[in-house]
C-alpha cells in the first residue's frame, strides 16, 4: 500500500516526489519546476500524459491550480516519514516502533538499549521496594512488640492504682473502726455516769419519801392540850422535821443549768479529703524517644495532670496522704 501511495506521489516527468504539484485542465499533475516550466512553448503547454494542449495563464504556469489532494498526501507522507525517524539515532527508516514507556519512535537497535535502560530503572526501583518491605516488616514486628509491652504496662498501672486505692480504703476502714470504738467507749462512760447519778437520785427520793410520810403523820396528830412534857416533845419533833425538810430541799436542789453530755464528730478536713480524692492521680501515655524505648509508657502520676516524665512515679497522692493524716489526728469523737 505504501508503494502504491509513493507511485501516486511521483511526478511522471522527473520521476521524483512532487514539488508544488500543479494540475492541468486535463486533470494530470506535474511539478511546477522544472517540469512544467520546461515544456511551455508559445504560452501553450502540451500534457506529457495525454498530449492535450492547454493555454498558459497570464502569470505563467504558476497560475495553474495546485492539486490539493496530492498536497495533502505529500504532507501526510512527510509526517509518516518523520514518525519513522528514530528519536535516538535520527536515522529515518521504516523499521521503527513506538516505545510504550515514553511514546517515542525508536529503531530496533536503539529500542534494545532503551529497554535495557528501563530494565536497569526497574531493578533499581525493585531494590528500593525490597528495602522498604524489609523496613516495613521490621516496623510491623516492632509495633507488635510495643503493643505487647503496652498491654503489660497497662496491667501494671492498673494493679498499681488498685493497690493504692485499696491502701486508702484500708486506712479509712481502720479509722472507721477506731472511731466506732471511741464512740462505744464514750457512750459506756457517759452511760455509767448517768446510771450512778440516777442511783443517787433514787436514794434521795427514798429519803424524801420517808420524810414526807413522817411529817404527814405528825401534821395529822392532834395538838396535846395537857402535859408540858408532851407539848415540848411534840414541838421538838415538828421542829426537827422542819429543819430536816429544809436541809433536804437545799441539799437536793436540782439545777436547770446542768450540762447534759452529748457525743459529736469533729471533722473539719472532710472537704479537704474529698477534694484530694477527686483529684487523686492522673493517667497519661508518655511516648519516649526510639533511642530510649520504642514503647510508650502508661504512667499513673500525681498532681494536677501536668506533663509526665519517663520515670515511674508512685500513684499515692501526697495531698491525699496529708489529708488522711489530718483526718486521723483531728477527726476525733468528742463529748
């Protein structure tokens, strides 16, 4: 097919590719120069193909129309030739192929060297990919190890928190037992005091009751009208009972201002303890540098939740401990 096209694009006079193909009125096409210019005679031109004579335009054979179809074929053929030119060695031949990698036209020899270059790039890339796979595998193993360490670290911190809380609970339970014992001792002491006071009152009530009975009997007796001795004895007896009654009244006078014992709990630091408990400890994840350790530590720390260092700090909050100490010393049961 390409050979047929080349024959069509060949001038029948010079047997070369058309140069400015001009078409005669008979339909045949020839090169402008030197083919048509050399066959003009007396402003007439005879077609070399069909021998037909044609008048030459006023401006010469240049005024003949271009064969646009041939021009298009020539342009396309030139482009195809350009495409058949190797981009590397610049040699134009028909044995060229387009590279799928760079979309360039290359001859067989150049495409072989070009392919070897692509293979080298692929091998270099493959080496980098394998190195990356190795690093990713190491990172995966490292992440697994860090996850296991983090779980173990979390268990240790939870155990540490539980131990600290249990320690505070045990301290509070001990304090509770001591306070309850103090209440029981105070109740027993004050109850015994009240019982003794009650016994004394009962004795006094018995004495007063007897006095009232004797005085009532004397008051109900008739006054003796005869016998001086009997009169004096009766008067002395009434005087004695009167004096005794007044003594009993004075000695057994009950004061309304007497203090009655009460038991109360003095706990001025309760809010301090509750506040310290609510702020007791914080838990944070501290990521150390890879040169130190690849595993972040879960740290149970104390204070107001500020930054944590890599050292494991005790969970016990000094404020809670101090509040409990004041609670032990000041939280006394008083009468």
